[in-house]
């Protein structure tokens, strides 16, 4: 009896943002978190890990400000493509980011997120199971 050919395991595919056109998802900050304006936020998710713990894409937003509170299991890396933002913690420490600048919002962070100029950013979110 002949030996069957080896089973090929599908190789994970490289994600190339410029080769994708994911459908946009739209939202606005929750009313109880709004500090200024009511900005429209647009997310193009380019990658979601099969386990559901890692996502990456491009996020855009109109000027405005709102309070943020990251869960104890969620971290976000971002890099600004265009526009300008300010992130401040509840103690009043803040940093501004413009094109080419990057940062990480760590798990457990609370403060405010202000879009000073309409912004687009690359993001990577890691959300671990509890």
C-alpha cells in the first residue's frame, strides 16, 4: 500500500495593510466620557489574531476630547500617521504626539485623550485574558 503524501499545514499569511480595504467601523465616545465635541471615530481593522487577543489597524478621529480608562489586561501601541493628539493621565501628566511619533497606553491607564488636529494612527492592541 503506498504511503499517503504528507499533510500540508497552511502557512499563516503576512498582513499587508496597503493591500487591504477593510470595511470601516464608526463610533463616537460614550456621552458620559465626553469632554469636548462629539468626534466621529473610524476604525479599519486590518488584523485580528485567531485567539482574539491581538488586533491591529488604522484609526482616525475628528477633533474632540474624552476620558479613557484602559482595562488591567489591555495595552495599546500607536504611531501617528497624520494630525496631533494629547494624552493626559489623571495626575495631569501629558504628552503630545504628531506624525511619526509613537507611544504605548499601558494597561490600567486612566486619563483623557484629546484630538487636537484630525488624526490617523496605526494601532496594535493586546488584550490578554483575565
